[in-house]
């Protein structure tokens, strides 16, 4: 049972935290719309304000290193409350030997070094390290859950979409900062994410999502087609099907034939994940208006974390940014540095 | 050249005889087993008894696997956790203070070793793997009695360590309490509903900026054109506590090193036994993998003979069988019963002569590794090395003929008795000289202790006395006429049709029996231009008439 610490009295912060743990959610990924969006700050804030829960924390690459490897600026360390499961290098865990339990050496490496699964025996602040691939991250998250973690948070990387697209991910937190662009650009990106999160789940299961498949009067059919990204590829022969599952991405390059097909099509177009729609804002808008897109795995955005600070100096007024986002989206919004 | 004089089986032979594919089917589970598989014991002539003992253990395991369905899954779940940590054992033995993660690895090793021992006892198989239980060591490493492979430096190891640990914990807790109280006080003083230790305030919010600027609880950390950032000021008490924590942590670190030294000392006593247990598990895991291979491929336990000839019944060439089955064709098992140590095999093209050689190589490969042999029955001798000719040139500066000559020369220099598999030796030169060279080689090998199987089309070789002669039964003229090739325009279908009628069995024949001539027939079946076949036939007829 996850409890929110009593000092959180402000409604929107409580709501943001409670929302993370409602239902059967086990895996939450934090993605940033840009680098230095404040993912670690958000994760630390969440972990500081929950109690009675055993959680796991994972990262894509490194998290909590004292200096940013690219920018060189100071970065926050990962805060790990007692009982938190985490992964790191042997060289790092050795500096905290009395404060942790070593569970096992994992079969994965990061930058050629072995990763170790540990559990904090008291509150710790250190650098956590994760494996590079989504499959490995999901596998470790499942190991953490098997060891007793009730919830696992994955601090995503720049390649945020790959981890968010994994079927096992229950929800997503989006960290927003002016590093991405000005307020209009941020709002536009959030709008796009919001639109994608509104794509409903298809009521069918696809056994092998690598291949195009469809259902018509003769039943279910699987093809050998792995991608629709060929200019000469035509969907016309599937026009009379009840639904069609399109593997891979739908991009601007093939938007026109896909749009023409959908206009004449009566069934549902099913995609693997909303992030498979790699389309410009206007094209996405037009596609969404047709109301025929469904997905196998939904994009559940559980909250938006606003950070008005920009490492490169492109700061935005914190109050304006928070308020504009709150007004525009029906998703819990938090700024961990907000004064109430 | 890849071939080396002292190698039991060189890479070229391994590749030519598909031995890698046999190897790939033997999969130890543990890290130690996988490592052992890379350099396993190879049974040499003179070690027949040892090989038989190994096969006797395999036979026991094969029966156990067949009878007890839970045996393999249970052992797999334990073996998969046994890691190769010889370096850590060596460090412990040399009393290098082990790090906490190294101690965990040793605890995990002991945990699963003890479980493996218990499991083998349960299945009455503990005689196959003699490992002493490390109960006392495990109890020492599992001070808090969690009975898990995870490890932490328990307070129970030392009062001094425990008290320093408690002291650090209390100081941190105290600091955190004061910090949160300070934040709560700041909240009340500033009359705010919620604040965090780090705050961002818009420059446009003048009242809040004034409030925070005037508060002794916060200090401006930084500012920019849009916002001001404030941070909670640490009180004197917090700063003093932080200093105290640093000092306490230094003392804790020293106490912790002493605990790790103590643990290392205890482990060092067991280091040699742990090392040896790891080796035994590695061998056992490899044994289990071979037993499983035997079950999965319907293998038999061969008789390890000192005779210098081959005998096997219904042998399966696993890679060929798989390949045929993938193409929808059925594999025909083959047998061989040699009386002497040299055998000449003749037969039509596509009759499976090379497959017989490869199969023999695979069976002997299995034997020298004490792997159950994929056949119904076998009686096979141990050899010092296996040599397979008929390979593609490996070097750009050698022709295929030259490469073959260099390779066989190297093989002839190897010490001991080898298995020579000669696949159409000297086919890369003119038939007269090739035939002479082959005959000379067979004569040379006949006077050696090597075991020789020679597949050839040279009819002069069939005249050799005091060697075994075999012929692939192949395809009769009637069967050839019965083939339905008219409608088979695709090569794979033609091959299927040929495979349906081809008899791959070997029959023993007398010396001087003529070598079969079916090249034109096979070329026709494979779909070569009819005009070419006709012309070739006329050439042959003209020659015979002359």
C-alpha cells in the first residue's frame, strides 16, 4: 500500500501522487520532452513524498551522476528511500556497502561494466545506472517486482519513446522544460501527446505485432508485411476488411495514401502504440479527426511535471507556464518547486 | 592454414563435418559449465576405461531424466545461478579484503551449491556429483537468517560496526527531522500552504518575492530574467549534524573494512574447497548437458572398443536430418560395419558418400567427448585426432589441390592414431595423377595405425586388397526410369523426387567390384540441358566402341 506523506497538503500535489498509484499500475516511465527536462528531480520528489511502499528505480543509462556528461552542469543525485530496489556499478555500490543489500549480479552491462541489483537498507543518495535496451530494462523491472517491489519507476533517456512504447508500461509521466523551446512549442508538443493519449485501445489481440494482419468475412489473416513505409505499397486490397493492423510507423512520407485509404475505409485502423504515429501536427490532427485509429497499447499519461528552469538560459515565467498547461490539459500537473 | 599439428580437431574439419552443429546442441546451464565446455576433457586411446565410466554416469542420468520429469527443470533452475567466480576465490584465498558484491557472489554460489546437493540427494543422484555441503559457511554469510542469496553486512558481525552503523543512521534521521521541521516552521512563518526546500518564484509575483527575500529561512540560490530560485537555509544545527555525520561515516567505513576482513578470512578457509566444488559442478553440468542431448536425439551409449574399425547401426547425421526435414524430406539412417582399419566407399553422385564420412566424424567426435552417439548401436575406437579432407582452400596463395595436399601432409605428421576421412581426395587434378596419388596415400595409410574412410570415384582404388570395400546402393536404372521429372521444373522438387528413390545404405562389396557410373543420370535428374546429356552419352559410347 502506497501512502502519500502527510506534509503534502496541497490538493494538486496529492492528486498527482495519488494518481500514480491508482489501479493495477506497476510500471511508470518518466520521459522528458527534451534533455535536462527535470526527470530526476521529479523522481526524487516522488520518492521523498511516498511512504509504506517498496519501489524499484531504474534508469536508461546513468542517473544521478554529479555532472552532466554532455553539458557539464551539476545534476541531482538519485534519492533512494529505504527498501528501494535499484541497479548500479560495483564501483558505486562499494562506497555505500553498509547501507545496502546486494541482491545479484545482473546478466546485463552498461558501457561494458556489469550491473548489480541492490536494495537500499537506509535512505541513500547515489548514482544509479541502467542497461541500454528496453528489453533489458523491462526484464530488470520485472525482476524487481518479483523481489517484492510494488511499483517500478523508469527514468527514461533521450530515446524516450522506445521505452514508453513497451507493452508492459502502465503509465507515463512527462517532464517539460524550456530546453524544448518556447511556450508555444511546448504547448504544441503537449497537445500532440495529449492527442496521442486519446487514441483508444483496440478490442482485439494481435499474436505477432511484427506483421500486418486484418480480419474480413473469411476470418483473421496474417501477412508477411512488416512495414507499410514503401511508396508503392497499397492498402486498397484491404478496403473491405473489418479492421486492419498496421505494423511499424506511419510517417509523413506515406500519410497521403494512408489518409486516402482511411477516408474510404469503414473499419478500424489499429497501430501498435500511439508513438508509432510519426506525423506533423496538422497531419496528426486530420488523422485523429477521422476517429478510426486504435492501438494495441495505450499511451496513459498520468501527469505532467513542469520545470521552468533552463540549463541553456531559455527560462520561462514559471507561473505562466504552469497555469497555461493546467488550463489546457485535463492531466495532473505539478511543479515540484512551486509555492502554494 | 588453420590446421595445427597438435590439435585434436582443427577448425576446418569441424566446419567440414558439421561438428559445430553437434556442439551447439550441448548446452550446459551454469556459467562454470559453459566455461568447461570450451575446453572439456577429450578421451584419448588408452583411456577406454575412463570413457566407459563417464558413459556409465551418462547412462544413469539418461534413465533419471526419462523417469523423473522434474529432474532437469529443478536442476536447471539451480545451475543457472552458479557463476564462474574463480578470481574471487583466489582473492579470498590470498586474503585480499573482499568487496560486498564479491561476498554476495560467494554467498550465492554456496546457496545454490547447497540446494544442488540437496536436490541430487532427493533424486538419489548425489554419487554423480560429490560436493561437500557448505552449511557452516552459509550460516556465517547469512547472519540474519534470511536464507537467500542476497547479502548485506549484518550488524551481527561486529558490535563496533553495529554501533557505528546505528550512530550514522540516528544522525541522518535526526538531520532529516530537523530539516523537515525547519521547512514546516518556514511554512508557518511565511503563511504558505506548501513549500519545498527549493522554490521557483516568478519575477512578476512581487509579494511572494518580497516575502521570501525577507525570510531568514530561505536564501536566493540564483535568478534569471523570468524567475528567482530560493533554497531553504540549513540551520546551524543541521550544518553541525552534517559534520558529525561525515565523521561518523568515516568511523563506520573503518569498522566496515574490519568486518569485510573478518568475512574474507572465514571464506579463505573454504576457498580451495569452493574452487574444487566449482570445477565439479562444471563437469557435472557438462555431463547433464550431454545426457540431455542423448535423450533429445535418441542416442545410444556406444561400446568403447580398442579395435581399429568402425561399427554403427542406424546412425543419424543430425544436421543433415534437420536440413532434409526442413525441405520436407525424410532422413534415411545409415550403418557401417568395418572389418579392417581402411575402407573405400564408392557410389553414384548424390548417393550420400560425404554424409557417411561426416556421420562417422560426428560419431567419433561424440565418442572422444563421451557424448551419447546418435545411432541405434555403435562400437567405436578412441582416436587422437580427426582429419576431414575435401575442404575449400583457406589460403589465397594455394589452389584447392595444393590446399588439400598441405592439409593432409600436416595431418600425417600428427602423433598418434587418427581418423582420416578422405572425401574424393585429389579430385582437383587430372584423373590419372589424382588416382595414382590416392592409391599411394591409401597404401601408406594401410600400413599405419590410422582409421581411414575414403570416398572416391577413382575405380583403381576398388582394386585394393586387404581393405574394406563398400558401395552406396544408390539408384537403379529401373528407378531412374520411374522418376517423374517431366513435371518437376523446380530444382527442389527434382531433388525430392531423387531422394524418394535413392537408397543411401552401404553394401559391402568385394575388391575389384566396378565403381558405379551414374554421373550422367544424376546430371539429367538435376535438369541439365538435354543436348549436353546426349552429346556426353555419345562420347562415352564412342570411347567404349573404340
